[in-house]
């Protein structure tokens, strides 16, 4: 997370990216906390409103001495609840090092005008997984809070489950767009691309990119 200051007069705070409804018009020098980033920034105002503003109009504070670095995660597992208006269903518990990736997923959902209906996040080692559509991996990123299983829900309430996601070519453009945004991300992995497809799964590939970090985080759960 980071903070910043509005540097123009009358900056629109929008409910979703680009053309979303305006939640509030921010005054010049207003202070915001930056929650997520693409061309648009997801921010929180001092009075608790969250939304999106165009990033070019926010002057960033200097980075703090210590902050979560998605490229260099800690060896210690720190599980906390993650909340975002685009995440619904089962509450998400994740390692704090996975939060920046969850912010990206939330941004993709907002861009696609969808909600991520979470069915599973962090799992206990050795625990039973109810309703799994594929056999859980023994070195799963779920064990260290770096993965979610999900369905997608549109703004009318229609749910897109594994049945629909397995037949992606015949789904609405918004669903296809969300999956393509995940697939095009340099770090995220969509389970539909796995050797054994798991179309409801998204993770950051920590177990493959940095297996020693994955192992250390798992060991720190004891």
C-alpha cells in the first residue's frame, strides 16, 4: 500500500475503472491511500470511500522503508483477511505477500464488470477439500495463501461456474475478457491452462517460481 495526494482540481472518484459511476469529486491536495494500480489507481479517501482515479493525477508519496514486495516475498507466512468490493462469496484469507496479486485480480474483475465469487483460498495442510473439481496438488499454493478458487458473477447475478469456464469460447465477452486479463498477466496463472485443467483456480505460481520461499512459508505455519 502507498499514499498519494490529488494534484488537480475536481478529480472524479469512480466506482469502477474508466467509465464507472462517480462516487465523489476529490479536491486538489486531498489525501488518498493507493490500494491497487494499473493505468487507473484503486484508492481509499480519508473519509473511507474506495474507488478508482486516473493515476496521472495522483502524486505519490516516497515509498516507506518496509513494504510488501511481490517480486521478493518474505519467508514467513502472514495470513490476513483480504477484502474488496469485487470479491464476494467465501471471505478470502491470504498471505499478505499475495495481496498485490489479489488487487490485480480485483482490478480485472472491475474492468470486466464482474465479481469474483470465491469458493476457497488458504487451506490447512492435510485438510480435506470439499467439492474440488480436480485432485488437490500436494504442493498447492493454497497451502501458503497464494491461490484462490472462484466462480465469476456478473452484475445481474448470473453465476459462471466450472461448467461454463470449461466452455470459455461460448461465454459472454466479459467472462472471456476477465480470463484473458489473468492469462496475460506476467505473474498470475489461470488453472484452465494447467496440464490437468482447473478452471476455477488462480494463483501466482509461487511454488514454481520460488520453491524455497513456498517451502519456508509452509514450514512457518507449524
